[in-house]
């Protein structure tokens, strides 16, 4: 007997027909003798529908009441799935945030799960019961409903896997796994069978948003095996474990990218301690997400140039904040708002010499100019002109034997 | 300062615009220094939408999960109204069934409210807070969500008025009160300013379904003053109290009717004790609702004729059951499935001689044949041919000075 968390995302439960189908997936697990906790998202579109109701009342809608409102989305799916299961003669019950309870701390709409009670549900599982739990929510110490921020239902699923000590957490979604690059853009993209948490994080924070990063982080921290798989096919998905459990045959696991970036360079900044902090503090305060940061010492050795990227929608606000910043002194600011980031990701990179050179050579062969470079243990990212994005992904995918 | 329950039905909260309007109504009460508990229904159409989701899974959907599903309807309205109120700078909070909690007993989808905790909400009211409570639901002793059957949100409102000992319970709806007869059929129908619980019950169980009967019964039992009024006009509604508080100027308060009736007469039934019980027991078991029952001693004094009415949709089933009933002996059964019931209702009837004669004379003047008669303290009902329904209501409305 394996104890499993199965998490079903919004498209997986997007219609009655699909909810019936999810019930069949669970039925199969039960017939195999497995013990199942199902975590469900709101039906696709439902959360936006509820959010729009609140926005029509006020764009500054009360945060406590917003959580009361939004939590109904997953509650509806939970009731429907539990009902569909009992209709298949499976002992099933929905367990709402306050019935378990799932305790959270932090602010409304951005809470974190800190604990949950396991006894009742564990007893129910022992009676071959399927517990259906709404994702994305919990209650606060004062009894208010909270919704959890980053990670949503994925975070709930991983937290349940951790606290209930299940053997695995399976994330059912509308794609059948993590790919070596975006299969919609590059048809030769291949599904990755096994991947490490780190690689998954590098891939998911870029292009391939199959699973929320914070949920992967939690899984990594507690070493919870994950599997991302499709609700709509029977194929195997992508398994995500610790790096040690993977036998790397290739240096690079995948090619990721992000679009809609823009690059800002501040030329001739005085090179002294604290300058980067002074530069980025007001951007952080304005909640502008700074991605890559590269600093070079300039030729005169007294000043330096700092390059960083932000989302394109933030570029005007960013430059405005930089210009108003009295704490920094510089010669000029240049910007390029038509750039993209392409990254090769692979835990095998560190043990394979020449990966860096191979990447630069491949891009040079395609006459693609590199505007900035940034590296980490398992990732190598370059900023290029946006127009070169498809070409560079294709080339890198081929060069690193991913086709 | 008056402590009030304000209950808003489905059409009153049927859109965002209407929810804002309801918030304004509550704002006015708060400005007048009143203390308000608001009880809300699901937005018009919402409960059916949810019910259809469950029916698409199964027509025999799990009852526990159905309650989990349906309860989201009122939860959504509660969050939206509380949010709309805080947006008007009013201290407001939604309180869900389990947060109060509202304790119920009985079966799923047909539970009864037995108690609720008052301390927290009373403290909140003292801080000029508006408590917004979803109607139609509660929790069971085992922590399951329940929905309450007959009476729905009206029953919640009256139970809250009783347990919180409020001064009044105001039922906001889409009509502006209780009328002397159906204003859609008889344009001269007049709004009744004051009415007794008994009269309200007689009227609401017939044509004028402004408020659920079981909620009126509870209000009568605990002597809770009610007012039925329109959400969409500023006019006074209809006040409902104990009979002693009303100064009757007219013998008749209103004319009610019910359509889609059918009449069955069993001729020549042996006249001995227990015959009626033997006759109606199997009908009761089959959940057929028998309305009027009239028994006359027939000329031979050994047999009798029994006439009763049932809803038209039940007539075939009823006759089938009668024919299979081995416990009764009779000559024959006749039926008329094109009849209607017209009733005059009034607590003043009992002290006014000649009301009965006046009614029969009025119908005779219109050449309307009376097929059966039944009377109670405050009601006089006749069964007539369906085609005469409009004529008879008009005539009785005029004759009893209600125009």
C-alpha cells in the first residue's frame, strides 16, 4: 500500500465530465490498494469569476472577505468530487479548511500553512476512505478563513504530503510532464523522465510553469518525491527527486526562456560598498521584481556599470525610480526593452567541462549577439535580442542532444 | 437603539448593484443608531446553478456533499455584502455557520436550527459592527455542514431574531408586502398594513408566498414581530404581530387561492370508526399531500361520502392507491381534476356574523357553483370550477371591501 497525495489543478476539474474522470483516476488507485488524499483547485475560471464579483464592488475589496469569497471555489470542487466518488461506491468525504483544520499564519490572501490535524483523516484513510481537501486555503488562529499566496493548491498538496508523511505527491495537470523546452514552440522538445528539485526550480521559474516554485522548494526541503503528470493521458509524467537519485547522462536537462524582459544598464556608477543596496532598495520597496543582475568593473576602476533585467511592464516605473534616487551617482542610464532570457539548466553541467563554451559557440554560429551573461551551479543564462529567441532555443536544444 | 435582523432574499442580492443597494439600506439603519444582523440568501439563480452541477454528476448525489456544495451560495453573498459594507466604512464581518456556530439537528438538506452561540456576535454588535450571516445553513453535532429544509433563509432569520432577542425581524424581498389578494391577477389588490401570524399563515400557505410558512410559525410561537418589505422601494411593508395587537376594521383581510387542484369523491363508504384513517394512511405513506377533507353522512345513514383535494399532478397516483386499498369498501370514485380553491381569510371573521352567507351569496350572484366547502376559525374555503377562479376572487375582493 502506498499513501499518496493526488493534486488536481483547475483545468483537470474544469467541468463535470472532467470531475467524473478524476473520480475514475482515484478509483483506480483505491483498487490498487493505495491510500489517497485528493487536493483540488477551483474549477478553471471560477476564481477569476469570484474575483471579478469582488472587483465590481471595489478594487480595494476587504481582504478578509475576499478570502471568504475565493475559498468557495475549491469548496465547490471538493463537494462535487466527493459526491462523484461516493457515486462510484467509494467511501469519500470533503474536508474543509476548518474541519481539518489547516492552520495558517501571515496575512489574508498571502498566508502560509503552519500545521494541520492528522488524526481524524488518518482514521478515515484506514477505513479506505478518500479525503478530498480544497487547496489554496486554511484558517487563521482567530478562526478567519485565509487563502495562501504563492504556490496555491500546489503548496497545499505538498504541505499535506509533508504533514501526513505520504510516500509521494502527484500533481495532475493539463500537460504530461516537464519538457526539455516549451513543446508549443519547439516540437522536438522531449518530456523529461526524472529531474532534480533544483533543476525543476530553475525551469519552472522561467518558462515551464507546470508547478509553483514555492511548492517545489518545500518538497525539496522535506525531500518529498513529486510526480507531474497529465489528467488526460495514461502516460508516465516527470518524477522529481533529490539530485543524488538521478543518474545524469546529459550535461543539460532543458532549455528555458523568459519573454517580455527589458534590460537596464547604469553606466559609471561610483564603485564603493553599499552602492548596489542603495540602487535596489527603492525598487524592492516599489515591488519591482529584479531578475538578473550583472556588475562589471569599468576601465577606470573608480566607477562600474551595473546591468539588470526587469519585466517589460515595469521599465518606465523603474527608470523613474532610478532618476529620483538621490543616493546613487552615475553617468547615464541605457535601456533595451526588447530582450529575452534563454537559459540552459542541468545538474550535470557542473561535472561536464566546456558547457559554457559550447553554449557561446552555438549562439555565435547562429550570429546571435549575447548582451549579458549570468551563471549559477546548474544554470547558464544569456540575455539576447528578443527576435533571436526561437532560433537560440532550437539551436541549444540540438547542440545539447535534447531533440 | 433597536436591535434588528434584516433578511435579504435571492432577488434582493441578485446582482452586484443590488448588493451595493442592500449595503446602503444597512448603512441607513446604522446611522439611525440601530444594531443590525443581516441574513442573506444566495444570489438569485445561484442555488439552482449549484444544484444542476450536482445533478449532472448524479440525480442521487450524496446528501452530505450536496450541503457542502449548496452552502457556498450564501457564503458568496455574505462575503460580498460584508465587503460592500466595509467599503462604506462600516465595521462589518461575515460569520459563517461554523464560525458562529449555528447548531442544527436532523438530516442533511432538512436540518433544523437548535441553537447558536451569541457572545462573540453580541460583542461585535456593541462595537457598532454589522454581522452578516449566510441563511439556510448550519453545522451538525459531528461538524458536518447542514442545510435547513423548509423555510430556508427566512427560518435562519427568525431563529436568529429569537436567539439574539432582537426587537424585530425584517424580511426584505421583491414585493412590498402582503396583499389582500394576488396583485398580478387583481390590480385593485391592496397592501395589508398589519396582519396576524395566523392570517399570514393562511395566506402564505395558499397563494401569496411572500414568506416561508414554517418561519412564520416560529415567529408566532416566540412572538417575534415581523415586517415584510421591498428592497427596491422606500414604502412601508406589512407588519406581522399577534392578533391582539391588531384593531380589525374589516371582517376579511384577504382573498387567497390555489390552482392546480383536483377533487376526488368516494361515494358510499361504510360509515364506521377508523374508515378515514384506513383511507388516508396509504396516501400519507406515498407522500401525497391531502388538502381539504369533507365528509357528509349520506341518506341511508349506513354509508357516507368523502371528498378531498390533492394537487393535480398527484391525482392518478392517488386513485391508483385508493383502488388497491383493501381496507376500504365503497360504491364508486368520482374525480374532477379542473378545480381550484378560493379562500377568504380574516381574524375578524369570527366576530362578524353573516360572513359565510355573504360569501355564498356573492358566488351565487356570479352563478358560480360551489363544489365543496371547508371552514376554520379565520378561513372559509370553497372548491369551484377552475374556470371561475378569477371571477370569484374579483367578486369576493369587492364584496368584502378590499378594493
